């Protein structure tokens, strides 16, 4: 999942919005490796779009990110319910 962490976060966020009337989740909890991979992906996107990297550790689409060595990658919903990011399916074109 790590190389698709950005897409997993997008899918989880979209599912949360759809299920909970556009409410934002409390946070994402990522492993250190997932956090580094996300930061690298966001840097590449930021540089391509704005010419500047995205500040490391900044919220993802306004959702705070927590880093925990014990995490397998989770979204904490607005009501505190945790779900694994790997459970959110990627669009078919992104599975390769």
C-alpha cells in the first residue's frame, strides 16, 4: 500500500465525506514509512504544480496527520471509529 498512500488517503476521505454528510475525519494515523512516502509524493506534486514542496507533516486536505510506529495506516472518523486505509479501494487505473 505504501507506494499508493496518497490515493488511499483520497479514497478514504471521499468515502468518509459520502457516508457522513461531508464531515471531515478527526485524523489520519500513518506509520513513519507511510508518512515519508506521503511527504515525498506531496513534494513532487507541490513542485510540479506550484514550484514549492508541501511542508512536511502538514494536514492532508485539511485532515491532521499523526505519525505512530505502531500504525498500519488508519483513518479516525469524525466519531472516533478507526478504519484501515488499505480497506479503501483504489481506482482501477491506479492498481498497476
